[in-house]
C-alpha cells in the first residue's frame, strides 16, 4: 500500500509520448500498406485544413496528433497553444483524471492519467509544472492549481502545457476564509472573463465559508463576488458559474453577476427536507439539477434507500425547470465535490439510464436505475482497512465505474486513493490529503 505523497514506482497507464510512438500496424498490415503506398503528405492544403477542423471539433489531443504526422499537415493546422486558455475548442473537453490507487498524490508525482470519455483512450501526462502545487479543481480538462507556499493560483492545460497565472489568495485566507477545512478543500472553476473578451476568470467558493471570489490574470488581487452566499453545489456551464442555494431551493447564476440571478426554483414536493441533497451536472450539453431525497413509499417496496428527481435547467430565458424522466444512454456520477455524465454507447461497462452515487455504508457505492427506481450495490467488502490498519490488498484491476466515482470525490482522488476502498478515511490519511 502506498503512502500519500510517496514517489510512484511505475505507470499503470501509458504516457502520451508512448502512445504517439507506438506502431499502429502489424507487420503484415504494414507490408500490404506499402504495396498501395500513397503520398499522404501531399494532400491538397484545402483538404488537410478541412480534416484538421473536423478533428479539432472532436478532440484537441487527436488534433495535436494530426499535426505531428508531417510538416505539410502541421502547416495546414494552426498551433493549438492558446495563451489565454479561453478558446473552448482548444481545451481537453471530455478528458477526466484517473486515480492510480497507490496512495501517491498526482501533484507530488507530477503526472496525471487521463481518460477520454468519448473513446475510452487512456494516456498519462507528465507535468513537472505541478511541483509545489495542489490540484483544487478541473474545468473542461484544465487543471486549477494553488501554490502551497504562495497561494498563487494557476490554470494549466495538461497537453499543450499552457499556463495562466492569477494572483495569490493569501489576503482572502487571512481576512475572510480562516477555516482550515475550507482552505484545504476550496472549489474552483474556470469561467469566461466578465471584463475582457480575450481572458478567463477563475471563480472560487468554499465548503464551510459563505463567500464566492473571482480573479482574472490582469487582477492585482481577488475580488468578492458575493459574501454570505453558501453554495450547496456549483458548476461552470457555458462560461458562467451556476450554483444551488439549498436553504432557498434556488438555482442561481453566480458569475457573471446578474440583475436577476435566480434561474429556477426547485420544487419542495419531497419528504424529509433535512435528508435532501442537490447536485448540478452538465449532461449532453444541457445543465441539470438533481435532487436526492428519501421516499418512504419506495423504500418499503424494496431496497431503494434514496430516490432522485431530475430536472433540466433553462439557462437562456430563466424559465425554470423541466422534469426529466429518462437519461437515455447517459449515466451520471454524483458527489458533493463534482459530478460527471458519460455515454454508455462510448463506455459499454457503464450502465445506461443510471445514477452512480454513494451513501454512508460499509459498501458505499450504489447504482440507481431511473426507469425502475431501484438500487443495487456495486462494491462489497471493498474497504481495505479496519479504520486503524490495512487488512487486505486492493482488488485490481479497478472498474471504470470505480475510477469515475473516485474522480468525482476530490478528497480521495487528490490523495491517490480509490473512493470505494477509502471512503471512510483514517484520520492520519485525512490529514495527509
């Protein structure tokens, strides 16, 4: 069992360079290809330009591989390095960070394994830029970092290695956010700048401190967006930040500031308000709010400890919520840290029209099937410790669902620990993470 912060011994996923240098054809296929040799480097510039545009629309990493084929193709495709990180086309959208499960912080190892949820492709990015930083969030595959010594914030593109620096948060920590728990587990998102058409903004909020702050690369310090606002959930969507205020059951636009920030009111049609949790997730290019609640009638008919209500949020006209009865081919992974939506068509091992979540139990991971409104456990006897020492080794390989739910639990992911094994962290491990 690894110790948080130790040096990783070996990679469980291939590096991006290794993937790029790997032969793509067997000898027999290569020989047959030589017989029908084509001068692909001499394709018309208009054609390679069109192909590069289509490749970029799908994935910036594939676009980078396209440019690496030969000099003529590279000349027909503009460089993907965007110094502002504002262009959404050049962000690694659809890439999520995986956990090695070895107890080594990705930031300490200076490398992160990534999964492309549209293709299942895995690559490892070696990032010496992580040295001295903590990873506090992700937006469209971009890493949001905070310097452990200076509290300066940085946004890093893991594949182009472009970095945008923002001012330190020391004044916010000293004057407003004094709780160590809030400092350690601050949440942050990349949005579009409200003041400049060629810049980004980073918005940060905190689990136990009711304040939202924002900074841009040109700002000398962080500005308060709203003091007294405690977000139960937050999500960047369309360049803006949306949040849920649980005490008022409202979905609001947090940033940029709006004259009428209330986007929708969440229905109060469910029992036991104290047991309800709210989640925001982007699914198939739409913003959704999910309410997890306890339903006695369902509970008495079978094992269904929780019920879910799903709504689509109208972010354009602020016309409220539309109930959603089916997720189609999608599956949702819900956590208080972050949420994720993936397509079962791309990842066959994931259940479709389902919600993966966790609750306080020795076997914590549960799948809720939207159509049948029933639940099943996916993790049994998966905890590797008895709350004082390790008692059994990890069962490997980890499932894809284990990886995706760990990604949604930042406290575990950032410590190199799989959620289903360490959802009840030992105190010493909590301190280390």
